[in-house]
C-alpha cells in the first residue's frame, strides 16, 4: 500500500485540513498519516480561533513518521508561522523527501486569515523550491505574483513566472464564481488548462485541501503530475456534484461519495 503524509492544521468541523486530507487518502486507497501544525476552532461559517502547535513538536511528529513509515508523497497545508515553516523545511531536507505537494493556505473558504505575513515569505524561500507542485488559489496566486490576476491570460503568465522563480510546478485554481472551473498547470516548461465545469453548489469548504491531497495520493501511486492533477480534478468534481449539504455556512464536500453512494 502506498503511504501519504499530510502536514497541516486540524479543522474541528472535519471539512478541511487534516480531516479532509485523511478522508481523501482513504478514498484513493492509500495509507494516510498526519503531522498537525495548528488546531483550529472552525466550522462552516468561519474560523473562531487558532492555536499553533510548538515548532519543536511539529518536528517530533515528523520524525516519528519518517523513522517508522516513510511516505511516498507529502502534502503540506496550513503553516501559520515562519518558525514552523523553517523547522519543517529543515526536517524535510534532512529526510530528502520526494513528491511534495504544497498548498500555500492563506485563508479559509469563509475568508478568515490562517497565516502570518512572514510565514508566506518563509514558504517562498524555504519550501517552494522543494515542492513538486504548489497549488495556490487565485487570491493566493495574486499574493505570490504581487499583482491582480484579472484574466485567464494573467493567470497563465503568473504561473509561469512563479514556476521559473522557485523551480517548481504551479497549479493556479480558478476563482470561485467564475463562469468555469478551469485551473492552469505550468510544469516542465509548458502550461495547460485543466478544464472543469462550474457546478452550482456553494458547499465547497475544504476544496483546496482536498485537491492537493488527491494530487499527492496520485503521485504516490506513480502517476505523472499532469495525470495526477487530472484525476484529482475529476475526484473534486464528483465530491462537489453530489450536493452534500451540512452546516449553516459553506458546507463540506462528500469525500466518500465513491464508497458510500447511498449517503448521497
């Protein structure tokens, strides 16, 4: 069985973060492990509180995993402080980790901020060059590109610039509310649109976490990056399309829609 590690924050409502990642790994048939970087008091309406895990304990969790069950791929999500980023980068470099999928989480679906400004700069310097692919949404890509990206042409241009600057592939996810759900992947000197239809469902809490976890699972299973992204995109499409409706705000996806169709 292939093994995938998620390094991310905990979402108490189960729709995003560590919980979404582990559900995605189970749906893909890979063995999931976790290193928790932060605890959040969070639900479908927003983030009520965040408690960072001490950086040395993040490193202890990582060591426990790698010294026993080495993962075939690693997904990185919420890293709320520069100190945690730096501690993590040092450990990942020491373990010579392959197949890193980094989702530069800067905010929740509700719009709540989940990261300190200095942590973004630390990620850019210490972690982006180690990643196989980074998966910013449009707002996060605008932060990285340091300018608005009002069109698909601007998205494509920014993806190429970011990829060339940091030496990693880049997948920019289309903004919610756009007429389509096309994402742009730039890897190995070429770019392409990963097409997707707009689905009329506001319940998309945890979509970014789920997509990056699905890509990591695909890489662990030996898929090339483009194929892993295409497969992940199809999985997300199905998880949104079934129309799960939980909570008072932006509800979660149905991660288990393939295994438990009777719940739909």
